[in-house]
C-alpha cells in the first residue's frame, strides 16, 4: 500500500478593510465564515490564477482541516510537491473570503509542515503569542480588563480545538 504524503499549511487571515471598499471586517464571532468558505475562496483563486490545470493538480488533495472564526487561523492539507507550491501561490493571491462581496483579507502563511502534529504545535504556539500580545496590550499586570479576558478565553478555547484535531 502506498501512503500519500501531504503538506500542512497553517494560515492566518488578517482583515484588510479600507474605507473605500464596501467589504466588512472579518467577523470575530458567529458562523459568518466557515472552513467551507475558505475552501471555496481558495478553489476560485486556483482556478482564476492557474486554470483547470492548476485545479487538476491541487483539487484532489486539497482540504481545510481546521478553521477558527474567532482567531482566523486555518490548517490546510494538500499533496506535497507542485500541488503545495500552487496552493501556497493561490493563497498569496487570495484577496476575499465569503459569498457575494466577501471579506477582504490578507493571508499570512505562518508554517508549513509535513505532519498535522507539527501544524498543531505551530498553531498552539501562535495562539500563546497572541494571548501574550492581548495581555501586554491590556497594560495592567496581574489584572486583565474584561475585553482582554474575553479574548484570552477565546484563544484558549481555540487552542483546545486545535489539540483535538485528528489526521
């Protein structure tokens, strides 16, 4: 039996709204954006930039394993080799997620790994750094304002979801 080897891309979607566009910032709660929306946006990016040939090499192995609407972190699985490079390029060229006008985003590929476990570890480390940034932004040591403590709770629940992922 042959084992298919994959690449796992850890991506953060940063909101890129400007006052001249009509798109809204990325929602931080609710189910406005899902993993399915990320998959569809990535599919459209591959099709528009690399055509049917690009989608043919990427489409069979592409899947969104994890997406957090609160932290905007995403773990994407794709076959290694040319498919991974094409997917990464399509991510860089992606500018909107969601239906209709969508949400304007800037994708930031944080980590690329060969196993889901290492992508999970990188995501957990990224969340820890985000929690530290939120606490540092709060300013007062020892006590965290309510808004910052809510953010910390969201990041910690996101870390639990990431740890529960299975290949």
